[in-house]
């Protein structure tokens, strides 16, 4: 299945280059002794060597994640996540990629469905044509991200197993997505939104999706996610994370059902990977039973069976 998936997964991540100005704080009239002390401390302190290899790539990825530059974070984690043999940062890179990709998939799915509804209800031919184009573009990009999510889920749950505990180690993003995207409400009603609003919605939806994914993996809300991530590396229960992966891949699979892009082959592949994640959760729960998690697992398994009919 992994070879079939890799044939589909031709992800091309857009690289956004931004120029940042350096800001220097003026020291003002600090005493000479203080200035001398600072100078001597700087002269005596050995330079801090930046990590190289997988450690450096992961550090760059978490830096980009904290700045909400998610495409760059995906770029930096790509080689680390696919390392063979795995290294000390491989699993953490996969966890971070899974969270980013699941949030982005949900964001672009929301955009595509909103424009689809707008094209359906609007009476204006120009609006209809433009919304149909936006529907296609957002679902198409979301489908590429869905394949990436399926691939990293395959890596994390290979053979129907997953680590008992995983680690989310990254700063909470400094740019949050809105709880509700107002522009899309107008779109769903068939009203028009200007290109600037379309662009803003395209930024807000994936950001909101990632914020919601972080809330989900800590089994709380955005505030809980922010609090825990600020405190340091977050330990994630393996069964919980497998259930999260299964649900998110199943949602991603819907992009290929008959109501969206309609690609039955890819739809079945993703449903199979969602089932693999469910098996991984089940394996852990067999050793450490938990009524709440077992209930959620049963719900996921039933949903996979039901959704498989939509190919």
C-alpha cells in the first residue's frame, strides 16, 4: 500500500520567502560599567554552534511552526520524517507533520465546500463561475495535502502499531486562525466576497484547522494546547494519537469521494490507512483497556465501514 500511496503523493509545497528587518533596541544612557560588562560577557562567551543534520532541520521546522509558516515547517521535516533508519527526531517530525497536514486538509476542505455551496445557491452567473473555480482549486490542493497526511500516518502506524507515547515538541503558533471565518458565511449564502477577502479566507482556514488539530491532540481546546506547549514538550498517549490519525485520514479520504473529486482508488487507499490507524489504537487498548478510548475506537471503526460505501 505504501508504494501505491507514494505514486499518488506528489506534494509540491509552496515556498514563501519573506524579508525580515532586524530591530535593535537602543541602550540609551546606560552606565559605562554596564556597557563594559555586556561587552566583556559577549567577548568571553563561546559561540553557540547551531545543530546540524536532523537536529538542525527539526529546530528550523519548529521555528517555522511557531511563526505559523507551515509550508516551510513541512519542508524542513520532510527528510527527517522519511529517514531510514529512523533517528532521534524522526517520530517527532512525523507527529508535527501529521498535525500540520490534518489542519490544512480540514481548512481547504472547508474552503472548497463553502465555494461549492456558494456556486449552488447564487443567482449571479459571474459569481457562480468564480466560485466553481475556487471550489476546484481548493479541493485539488487539499487532496494533495490529504495524500501527505496518509503517508505520514502510514509511517506512524506501520504494521498496525504505534508508540505507546509520542512527543509534540514545538512552540504554539504566534498567529492564530479565527474561530469562525466570516467571509465563508457570506459565500455559503451566495453573496460575493472580493479577492482580498478570498485571500484572507485562504490564510485563515488552514490556520484555524491547525489550531483545532492542536486542541484535539491534547484533548481540550486551543487555550489548553497553548498552555501545555508553552510549558515544554507535550507527551501524547499513543492510543489517543492513533485515534486522531484515523479520524483525520478518514476525513481526508472524503475529498476523493463521489461528492468531491471522486477518485475511488485513492479513496480506498486512504480508508485502508485510516483502518490501519484504528488497528494501532486497538493494539494498545488491548494491553491497557480504557472504556472511553474503546468507545471512540468502535465509533471510528463503524464510521470507516459506513464511509467506505461512498467510493
